[in-house]
């Protein structure tokens, strides 16, 4: 997907990137999330859904409560709580910032 392609772009520049795909959203398995992210640095969530009330917010809230995010930066790329017009997938991804180049640029800027 877009995130894997963005990770390839970042790796080509010498950046260390780990891609993790959540197979189950709820109930949140916090211990498994911590285990998957152990040893990771900053945390970037890409969610092709609404940010507020989504998996990424739930996961970051859990990680923050556990103190996992201390010394790490975190960011969520998701759809703002707004109407997204109909269109083909490439145009919709571009509008929402989900294209690989957009994701890679955002990660470089944020981290």
C-alpha cells in the first residue's frame, strides 16, 4: 500500500522505518501493540478513516497512558472530520495526504 511505498522511499534515503499493519482494531490489544513497537523510535499512524475516535487515537492514548511515548514523537495521518468528495482513488488519496510521496515528505518534516 501507500505506506509501504513511502517506507521504501524513506529507506532509500537511509531512514529506518518499520511498517506495522493492524489486523484487528478492537478490542485494542495494548500489550501486543507495545511488543510490536518495542525498539521503535517515533510513531506515525496512517489511518484511511476519520481521525477522531479512530484506531490511531485509541492506540496513542493507550501508549501515552503506559508512558511508551516518553522521548518519542507521534503523529496521526487520517481524514479530518469533514466531507470528502467522490472521485477516483488517486485523487482522493492526494486530497487526504495518503500518496506515498506525501507520506514520506510528512514523516521527514515531522520527525
